[in-house]
C-alpha cells in the first residue's frame, strides 16, 4: 500500500493519485471485485468516462486535476483497495477505509 485514507460514512472521499499520467486521465480500478477476484476497472487511461455498469457509477467524478478520484456518499461497500495507473507513469495504491456509526452496506 502506498497510502491509507479514511472517510466517514456518507461523506465525499477524494482519493488521490500520486502519478503523472501520460494521457491526461489515469486508469482507475477499485471495489467491488469481479467474479475472478480482480478489482473493477473504472475507466481507461486518457478517457474521462467511467464505465456505466459500475455499481458506484453515479457517485464517481474527477477532481479538477483530472487524475484524483472523487467518490460521493461513501458507504461501507466502498472500502478496499483503489489503484490509479498510467503507461510509463507507474501505479499508485490507496486503501480506503470507511468508518462511522451505522455505516451503510449496499
């Protein structure tokens, strides 16, 4: 893990990406796990569009720097490992922890 971030249940999380992508937007992956145990791909490098099949699609957005991930209305199911990467730029991993009374599980 490169970094750990703790968000309160129901708040907005800014999940930082500490790389400089070659094509503007890094690739992001994160929870939930696929059937094969791999994290979900949220977008492709250079493409600002998030995949619409993601369960958290409506809660994802980009920070002003076009590389940090914003996740609104954080719930317990959002907890886990997030990773941004870019060709030739490396990989950055963040563990998101969610805390708070009555943490919601979707």
